[in-house]
């Protein structure tokens, strides 16, 4: 996400952060949330699942020293990228609940692009100066909307992908350092923003399910520090009931 914003309280500026703190003047219209995507890249180990995370640089004006998943705002170019593979049907349906088909695809592309820009890992193929994303392995976990009180807002989708699908070596970037694989305990021992902790808990609940049940995991929406609601009880049921259409 952008590093040129004024430094906020991480709870107030993160999607799903505390909405009790006044972040704007009374009577001022709430900022419109920007569409954003984050990717939870995970792998299984004897110690449990590990997630790829990184820490925002200490000199960042936006949320310094906070441990996060790779991610950022959707760019205009993300709408025009040509993926190697389409999104799985269940993921597409989940994204299209609150997005047009073009935006849904762009959100997934943004997650893959941000992964590459922030960590050096490629989910897809490098093609010249560009990146052709592999969307076929991407799952949908949840959504988080920054509270209206915040001067900077995001409508963030948290997506999933298995680590065995990526290529390349982990590298630092202008946005993240300390990039590595974190267990739940290791992440909680670091500086976690509240929304990151909530999303991590959601991921661990999803991970505990057998693979056949994961597609039907309820789609969560976070609004406010503890404001979790369910957007739909079963993505799998929607996929089964909705015919595939060409795009």
C-alpha cells in the first residue's frame, strides 16, 4: 500500500481497524474506499501452517514496523493484464459479489503483482517487463473495509495461494523487509495490526478444514475492530447453482 500518506494509528487506518477513534472532522464526507488485495501465501510444515509475511520499513510514513501480508491497491493496469489461467469458479463468484467481472479479475491480478513487487516471488510467468499471473490456484478468504472515520480507506480482499505454485527467491523491497515464513506464534510475537490478527485467525480456521470443505467456508466481512459478519454462508453452493459463462 502507499507509503506517502500521513502516519496513522495502525488500528484506525487498516481495513477493519478500530472505528471508535475520530479520524475525520464532524460533517466531512467519508473517504471512498480504494479496492485492494492481499495474498496469503502459505505452506504446511510439521509445526503447522506458515504464512509469507513482511514488515513495513521503519522509515515508512505509512504503518512503519507492522507485520503484514503482501498486498496493495488495485492499479489501472491490473484491469488489462492477461492472466495465464482464469480464476477458479468459486473464487470468481466470491469476488463478483461486490465487484464487476473486470474488477474481480483485476483484484486477483493485483494480489499477484503485489506479491512480486514486494517479495520477488512469481505466481505465474515473467513475460519481458511484465507478469502473466497464474490465477487458477487462488482462493478467496475474506474482505475488510476500513472504517468511515479513517481519512484513508481500503476495500481489501484477502486471497489465498499455496506456496508450491510460486517461483523465484524471496527478496526485500521498498515496502517490506524481514520477509519470511511465519507461524501463528511467530507472527503474534511480532508487531501485528489488529486486522492482520483477525484475518490470520480466519485463515487458520479455513486451513483446519478438509480440502473439500474449504470452498464452502463462510465469507467473512470485517468492519470495525470486532465487526465480523458473514457475507454468504457458502461459496460452494453459489458455484454449484450458477452456470459458467464465457467472458
